[in-house]
C-alpha cells in the first residue's frame, strides 16, 4: 500500500511539474501569437522547442534569416517565423512588403513598443517617450551643416590622441579604439566639449551598450509574472553604467537649465542636451524627474549611436585593409587629400571642413555604404502590430495585435538579383546609383527607410566620412584578424570577444 501511494505521489508530482513548466513556457513566450499556417525556421520537434530555438537563434541568426529569405520568402512567397533570443518571435515577411511596412502609421505598425523594451532598462519614465527622436530629426539634422566644424575639431583631437603620433607601427585593439573615438566625437554634439573629453564619462557611455544586451536576454526569458519582481536584479549592470554617466551629466544638466532660463537663445550651446532640456521645460516636465529623464535620454542616444557606428567603422577599415588591390583605397585617399587639403593643418590648425567638403567625399561614402551593405546582420524594419484588430496580409494571413514582423535585410543585402556578385566587397558598384549611404531603398536597408528610418543617419554618415578621411590621410593602417577561438556566450553578449588588431603608424 505504502509503495503504491508513493508511486501515486510521484505521478502527481511529475504531472504538476509538467503543468507548471508548460505554464511557465506559455507565460514566458509569445509563440502563440504566430499564426499556425506560418512555418518556423530551426524549430525542432523536441520538448520546449520554442525556448530552445530561441536560445539557438542567438548564434544562428544569419543562417536562420538566410533560410527564411530564400526558402520561404522567395521560393514560397510567404512569411516565415523565427524565434529571437531578445524578444518576441519575428514573422519575417517577403521583401515585397518593405515599402508597405515603411509607410504604415504607428497606429497600424510601430517600433515604439520595441524601443520601450530598451527604455525600460534605462528609466521607467521613458517608456513611450519620443522627445529624443524629435530632437534628432528636427534639431540635429537642421543644425548639422553648422556643426561640421565642431565635429571635425573633435575628430582631429580624438584620433590624434588615440592613434598617436608615432611613426613606428603600433598595435591597438580595433573595436575598443573605435569605441573611444566614436563615443568622444558623437558626445561632442550630444553633450558638449567638457563631457566628451572626460574619459570616465566616455567609458561609462561605452559600457552601457555592453550592459544592456545580456540584461534584455535575461529579462525576456523570465516568465511575465516574474519580470517586474526581478527587474531590480536584471537591471543591475545598467544601473552601474547609468550611475557612472549620471555623476558627470547632472552638474552639466543643471548648468544648461540655468543657461536656458537666463541667457539669450542664440547664445545657448548647440548640442542635443540643450535642445532636449529646452523642449522638456517647454512641455512642463516635472522638475523633480527632469534631471533623471534627461540622463536617460542621453543614455538612449549613446545606446543607439555608439555600437552601430563602431560596427560600421571597424567593418569599413577591415574591408579596405583586406582589399589587396588597394585600388579603391587609393581613390579614397586622393579624394580625401584633395577635399581636406588646407583643412586640419599641423596641430589641428587650418580652416575646418564645411558641409560642402563632406558632401564631396563620395568614394568614402561608397566604401562605407558597401561595408554597411555586407555588414548588416540584423533583421530590418522590425515592427509590432499595433492595430487593435490586427492586420491581414494579401495572402489572407492574419497577424494579431502584438505580433512582431520584420524583413530579412541580411538576405536582401546579399541577394544576387539585387546585387550582382553580392558577397564581394566592391564599393564601385554604387557608382551608378549615386544614392548616399544614408538613403534607404528596397534593396538597401542599413538605416532603414520611411518615416522611422534612423534619425541619426545624416549625422553619422558625415561623422564616419570625416573620420575615415582623416584616418586614411594621416595614418597607414593594417588590420590583423584575431586567432580563431571559440567565443563564450557571455563574451558574445557583452561584445567582449577577441577582436581584430589595428596596426597603425602616422604618415610623416
Ligand atoms: C552606422 C550607424 C548606424 C546605423 C547603421 C543605424 C541604423 C538604424 C536602424 C536600421 C534603425 C531602425 C530603423 C527602422 O526600423 O526603421 C535605427 C533606429 C534608430 N537610430 Fe540609428 N543607426 C546608426 C547610428 C545612429 C546614431 C549615430 C544615432 C543617434 C545620433 C541613431 C539613433 C537612432 C534612433 C534614436 C533610432 C530609433 C528611431 C525611432 O524610434 O524612430 N542611430 N538606426
């Protein structure tokens, strides 16, 4: 009898465990939002198949996107579902939907709920906040031509400091070197001279990007019921980086607020922080939370700007260094010399380049565009269906409110029908189209297209063109790949894996 009751207890225990695990799985995931007629990529017949596919997707993203694009989107003309490590599954739509997605109003498809997942890590009050986007689109783009001189001054100082003046070859870690330069130059226009040159501030601004990714993963894997109670723990590393930038930013924010209240508008610093503070005061944001909300907005812009810029710059330096013919590099150098001759004299003197000068750097633009084309690994146009009744695709597939869609930008950028000899690095291919890197099309989505295309694209393309021009006219460079080693998940997530070495020496 005792034996039988033990077995019964065990059986009930196992049943309860299965029910709990199934519930946890259901609560944790959004797999149920994918319509049943949409095929999944890399989802196998195994227990907890969705969670396991999600886990694998972190390393198999390119492969999964390629399969979704060629096997399902192109061959069958329909959508495919992919489990995503950092969020809800994505329904990857065929490329014919690119323009449709890009033109939908936020009441039908929106990226705000996706952005809010990052906002949530920085400050709860930022959820739903669009003030940063507004300042980037209206103010930064409008004042950009006038800010080129400041941008180029910072480029000279940052590059000279980080790459040095030695005429002997030196080896530097490529990504970390570019992080320091990009963070300093970008922050000159975000928060001004004083902070962009503060090494501790720059270190924390860079650290933020590395802290947020692993935390979104942990948070995403938690069952919804546990997300809020455990959020203090999951946000720990972000809090440390945020505290690091807060201690430097708060005194500057207080100064800017005093300036806005006391001095003439045209005397105010022309930088993102001042525009954000002006607009926040105009909107009557609560003084009690103003400082922290402004810190969080500056944190968001650093998150959006630094790693993306670093990825594009390092890929471009690797690509041009690997181009053994050196033909395109020679064109870029000639162009940079002729455009910048007279600018950046010894010690940083000479007239600074103007916006018209930057616009003449067309070969450099094409080299960067080609690196952005081949370097794009993420899906494009990620949107959440916000229409309360969902949307219906032209093949009759109904996507419910809350479903996430995207397009396989990785496949689109490597499709031979779009780009002949697609996997070869060849900047000259862009000579015919004369579209700058910042301009999105249905075949090129590095900065996306439509209403929600990257609001930093004009700023960052000028920044990267000037930086590249300055580096190739002043330095000889080589890039050495790291030895092939197995990269651990934590290293991969925190972007701390082995990195390329930049060999560099100043040209006499
Ligand atoms: C090479 C560097 C960069 C690349 C490749 C890049 C690319 C992108 C892409 C693909 C999007 C998503 C657009 C969409 O889904 O339609 C985006 C959004 C965004 N980017 Fe960039 N970006 C870069 C640099 C920057 C910089 C420097 C800033 C800030 C100055 C910035 C600020 C933003 C913001 C705030 C968003 C969200 C826009 C929104 O909510 O409407 N990005 N970026």
